């Protein structure tokens, strides 16, 4: 039954509503800190690969219309009202200029503030209480019947301050000309609200449903859309861990982790237990079995989140054999025979890949299997709307804050075609290279410093503006892989009616199409004009002149928002006072201390330190060169993820250097007396100084934000769940960058890797630090050529350990010819030594046997017995002279 905006279920009581609206205006930070993205999140940052309660794929379906008299109105909400202001929803669903285009898309979020959040229904609260009580109590009224079909997770999704996450809204708006209408056209918009970050998979269903609504306006279409979206089967979709998703992101192989998809028979490979999450056929949700929890490092797979409707299972709910069988499926270990080959037969993708496996691969043993996708970066399924079947490809590498479809290449190209020096005033945390700071780097700095960033696209489709905002979020979060907390303050589409919400945030990133925002510099700190590619820093932002001079002054003047807070923090740095989140003045690079500074004014000093060979500018030159060379979007994303990962490592190093401890990483200590080092690794002192000079201001600004505190909590969670007990990234970086490494350190590193990398989870974590775009296993394979026998043996044993798992076998097979030749040579030498040892052992055993036999035969043939008689056969011979006495 559909529910319109005027004939709906009873709203919450005034008391409940008042309690809801009196929460903090901005999304509760403490709830974000207590919201541990662990096993309960389908795309958790810490990524254990095990999920708890499943929730619906789509929570709400909305429909808005434009009425010439009433304006934008919200006509229908299904399955029940969201509790959010209906006029606000309608304004967001019908963007400015929607009547000028045949089709447009907008994206916005629910749950960021109480005014834009889902109202906690009383039925939800009752269902939560009833779930803990005895199940024998029966309810008969309609409200109790409704709450029986509402999952408990819905009580927190989209509710401000609950820590349950956001609801992502994908909205399609279409305009159709109709001469019968007063304005000659109809404008309608339909939206779905989902907790899944991969919102793009629902676009085909939205298009079909909206087209159907234009032909036959009926609320039942929303119900059909709701059921179709929630009936998308994810049976057989593996639940990848954090490191597995990172490794899949870094790989271009289309068969990586294919053993996890649609497995119905035993395979040769690692011992991994697969639990069936859907024990009952026809249902899309289930719970993880308790069996197998004792198997450390053995990931499980099952159905994905949002795999079924809340009321009844869809009749066309498709399942693979792996999920409908309801049995435990175990992949047995590989064969013990080791067969290494140098040949490179053509693979099924048509490229040459070396055959370094243990005999025949798992895929060749089993042949073609049902449910294995053509590309393991996506899970292939389907949706049905009426009689139309729509193919669906769910991305497998998505993190919780990697929302929607965006393009970093588009963002880079938009703000790189017309680069001009920035005018004063300059801000050290934004203009990290003075006037020559690259615009993309300035956006990154503003995101890290939690500034108010606004993208203006006057006359452009709202979809284009929203994509830019999503790309900026990916830029500041490392595509959801490194940092989090940015999505909660992101507004892919906003309008003038959203000003009151934007004012509740000290920092945000928003996309607008109304040019009026350009005339309101108090509402933003950085304005990015998509039409001109020009970037403007608000003059109301605290001037950097006060940040550079008056080091003894404690008074600060500036804007009354986040700028004043930042200015106070910078003031504490100048005065040398150390606070809870300040590193002190010694950690900052003083502009006036630069010997190249000759100008008198602070702004001239900041401009004079601009360097064309700054690391940021060199990085952006590499990005532009890659885009010019037609590198793909995935490659560009990996480069930005690596850059942000490096930034976090440097921030940890700077924090540890100044305070003696760090909350966001391993302590920065070198190798000493057999004890492995940890922390950031620098090629030499010169590069170290350059990196610290480039990042010092942005590190200090980032440490004042909630993103820093969320990362610190995530880091502590990872330390508790880590499978390797030392800093693997540091050891790999030492093998890759160190110029004069001692033989003792090399032996310690390879020994630690050989002894510490055993299980499947440990192998996957190691391989995430050895991506293909960084040379793959080259740092490990180079150990095969070391002059110390111990290093060579440990490197050999480590590669053999990798070979015991399918993912490691694929990595070893991608080594170059010389490394493969060295590996096989060492294996042949080891085999020859083993044969020689066996031959020597056999010869010793034969010699010992022959000697023993000879002694025994001689004794039987006539040797003296202990009593002095000579035994020869059965006749006893007494020596002469013995009996005479």
C-alpha cells in the first residue's frame, strides 16, 4: 500500500518529535566516534568480512511533482513517511532549471542534521523493545503488524545522532512537453533512499519506474519499484574484507578472487570456509553461523546487504547453488607436488601470464563454474521491473564513504586547463606552495582542513555539479579507503533553501547551480566555478598575515565560523603553546625563517616561497601526464589514494617526532640491533625535508578536524584486528627505497616476513603493500639475489608460502623472467641438495647395514663367544689345553 504525504500513518507524538529535534544541529560527532565500522557494516572500513544484521537495499521511494500554483510538492512516500520536511525534499528533488532539460539527476543525503533526518518511528522503538522480550506475545492491531516487517536497522539509518549511518538519495527528474498543461510541460521526479554507497545500480529501475508513472500516474508504481529494488539477489556475492577490496582495487586482473564467486565444488587452493548466509531458500537475509569462528584468517562469503524485501520474498528471487544448498563449502588445500614452469601460455584474457602454479590451477581443475562473473570487480545479478529484466553489476571494491559515480579525471581537467597564480591573501594550510599552489591541491587542503568548499555550476545540469562534489569527497577521503567523516558533511546538490542547513556546519563540500551563492562569500571559504575553472578563496577567511607575524600575540580577528577556530589554533602554534591537538611551533615551517625570503611584507614572503618543483606540483604534473597518456580512471584514483596514504604516514611521523607518541600510526623508529623499524620511510634526508616542508601546515590543520579523530579510532580498531604483528608497510618501503641497507637488516626483514606471513589474511595484507603499479613482488623477489644465504632462503620460503594461496600464486606468476629464473634456480638447487642429502643418507644406511650384516655373519662363522667357546653352527669346539687342567 502506498502512502501519500497527506494520508499517512500517524506521525510521532510531539514529545518524541521534540526529543528528536533538540539534538545537536550538526551531525553528532560523538556518535560517529562510537560508530565503529566493524563487522556490522556491509562495507566496513576495518573490514572483517563478516556482517551482522542485514538491512533493506532501499528504505524509501519518493515522488515529487511541480505544480504551477503550489510549486514543488512531495506527492508520495513509500512505504511510510520519512519524517523529513516535505517541502525541503521536494526542492531537492526538483533542482533549479529542471524545466529546461529533458532529464537530470540529483543526489543528496538524509541523516546529516535533525532537520534533514529520518524521524524515528514509534513502531521502530516498539519493535526494538519487543525483540528483546519474549516472542510469545501476540499483537493484533495494524501498528504492531507493521512493525513486524520493519527491520531493526531502520531505526538508526538516517537518524541524526544515532551513529547508524546516512541514507543516500538518488533522484531522477524528467520533463515532458504536454500542450494540455498550463505551462506546456510536466516535471516529475522519483527518488530512492538506500544505505548502499553504490547508488548508481538503481538508475535503470528509476528510469523505468518514472517512465511508467508518466504513462499511468499511480502510487502502486512506487510499491513496484520498492519491491523490485529489494528483490535484487546478492546470493553468492562474496563478502570481501578491507584488504581484499584494496587488493582488488589495485589489480587489473579480471579473475582475482574468482574462487570466491559461486563456488559449489571443492577447489584446489587455500583452506577457506564459506558459510551460507541464506539457509532458507527464497529469503535474502540471514545471519552468520557460529561455526568456523575459530579459523583465524579464513574469510567467509554470503549474500550482500539489501538482498530482499522486508515483507515477503520475491517470487523471482534468484539464487546460485552456492547459497541455496545450505551447506558448508570448504576449499581444500593445493596439491603437494610443486611444478614450476617458465613457459607463459596465453590466458583466457588473451595476455601472456607465466604458469608458476602448483600443477593445474583451480579453475582448470573444475572447469566452467556457475556464478563466476566475467570480471570479479563486479558482482553480476539482475532486477525485474514488471516483465523487464535489467542486468545489475554491483561493484566489489566500494567502501562505505565511496558514494556514487564520479570521475577524478573530470575534476582534474576542469581545474587544470587555465591555471593562474593565486592572489593574496595566502593561508599556509591552503596555499601550501604560496601563489603557485595547484587548484586541485588547494581543494585537497581545504577538504583536509574541514573548510567550506562550494562548487558552482550556473547553467550546468545538477548531475554534473553533484559528480564534482562526489569527486571532491573521494579526493579528500582517498576514495573512501583512507579517511572518513567527509560524507557526513557533503551536499552533492544544494539550493538557497539549504542555506539554513549549510550554516549548521563549520565545514562542508556542496554543489549549487544558483549564481546567487557567488555573491555570498560569507557562506563559503573556497568557491570553485565549474564554468570558468576559476577558484576563489573568500576574503572573509582569516588572513594568513596574522598567522605569520605577531608571533607573540594571542589575539586573533577573523570570521566567526571555522576560520576563527583555525586562527586560534594557528595562534597557539605561533606562541609555542602546545594543546591536546597542537604539535607546537617547532613542528611548523616558519615563513620568515626561509633564507630565500627577502621581501618585507608577510604576503610577499608567502609568495616568495612558491616553488615550481614543489612535491605537490610534481605530483599534479604526473597526474596530468597520466591523463594525457589516456590512463584510466582506476589508475588516477590509485595515485590519489597513495598520495593520501603517504600524507597520513607523514602526519604520524610529524606527530611522533614532536610529542613522542602518535595516535594514527606506528612510531617512527629506525632499525637498531636486530629490532625492526616502523613508521614513515624516506629515501634520504633531502627528500625528508622536502616532504615535511610540503605537508607540515596541512598536517597541523588536519589534526584539528573530526576526520583526524575518526582515523585515530579506526587505527586503534585495526591494531586490535591486525593479522601481522609488525609494520609491514615500513619493511616493504625499506626494501624499495633504502640505498645503503645493512645485510643484518635485510636478514631481519626477510626473516620477519617469512615467519610472520603464514595465513591467508596475512598473505592478502602483504600483497596490498605490493600493488602491481608499484612493481608487484619486486622488493621480495630481489632478495633471491642477495649475497647472504639466509636472506635468499627466507625470500624463497616466503614466495613458496605465497604460492599456497590462489591470490599469492597469481602475484608470483606476474614476476618478470629474471625473478622467475632465479626462483626456479634456487628451487632446483634446493632439490638437488635434498637429493644429495637423501643419497648420502641412503649410502650411510647401506654401509651401516652391510657392516652390521658382516659382523653378524662373522660371529656365526666362528668368532669366539663371550664364554670362550667357539661356536660354529651347532657344534661346540673347546680349545686345546682348557680341559687338561
